[in-house]
C-alpha cells in the first residue's frame, strides 16, 4: 500500500449527503476482485448517460476535477453496503482523500485499509472547503497527515484528528498484509520451533 504523508492536489466539490457505496461504484461492476480498473466506473450512474456518454454537469467530468485527488462531501459518506470496491474505485480514479463531516463505519474502515484517508471535519468547515474547491484550477488543498492539518488555498490550517494506530499505518503504507509481514521474523521463529517439536505434523501436511 502506498504511504500517505502529505497530499497537495485538486479538490472536487460534491455537495451531497448520504452518498452510498452503490453510487460510488454500482453493483454491476463488482464482479472483479482486482483493485485496479474500477476508476473508470467511479460514480458511473452519475457520470454517464445510458449510452456511455459523459454527463457534462457532473463534477468529475469537468476540468480540472478530472484530475481530482481530494473529494469534499457532506454527511454519511459511504453509507449502504459494505463493498470494499468503493475505496478501490476512488483510489483507482486518483482520489486519495475524502473530507466530510462523517462517514459510514464500514466504508471508513475499508478506506484506511486501502490507502484512502477519510478526514472528518464539521459541516461548516466542509462548506468552506467546498467553496475553495469551486475555485477550479486554484482549488488545490493540502492534507498533511503527519501534522494532521488541512491547508486551505489561502494558507489557513484546519486541524483534524485521526486514530494514532491508523495514522501510523497510513504514514508507513501498511495494509493488513504489511502489518503481518512486520512480524515475519517472529512468525518464522515460531514455525521453526513447531516444526522441530512436531515434525510429523509438517511432514503429513506435505
């Protein structure tokens, strides 16, 4: 998993509450277990007409938001089903951070596990960031996870809080497998002792 330290990028405004995971990645695209290739289907029902043509009024179909790395939304982002494809699609599109007043719990957990940073800020702050995001090419916002601040285009710093353990994992690019591999020497040592003590179990497994 790619480490998240400091991100400065285009922020896309999405003034919507209760954006569920079916809006983020519709169910018809869930056949894959690959984490790549879903970006083109992100918000598919809102981005495309039935014939596949882009809807010009949807924010991610507009410049400069086609290259957005940050999304600013309203309450209860990621509600609905528990599909892990939702953060996969965001990440594959290029969005590494979502800022909203709150998130659905499962989406919140899945985001951390896949390298997407969910930042909780009060509604009034999100509205200010939404206005910043509407500046178009000048809508670059900085999210500094090390210092735990969001920096507006005018230089104002807005603090946010993140669980220390989750912050550590993102800063070091550690997903569930990465966490386990940190303990590889201990795991190997334990396996060696078990093999020496009960070789017949390992021989039978072979």
